[in-house]
């Protein structure tokens, strides 16, 4: 290793933190039982 050699890089970035709310049940959705990626189209 030589004087001035780069040994690491750093990215400073904002990190958002999510907050969660626990519920007993979820309401119905437009997709209903189809789930993720379900559009109702075939």
C-alpha cells in the first residue's frame, strides 16, 4: 500500500424510517383474493 492509496468509498445518503401499525384484519382490496400482480386480465 502506498501513501494516498484509496482503500474505501463512502456514500452519504438520507435513510427514511417507516413506522408500522398493527391491525387485527385487513380491509378488502380491488384485487381481492388475486394477490400481488393480479389485474383480473387474462
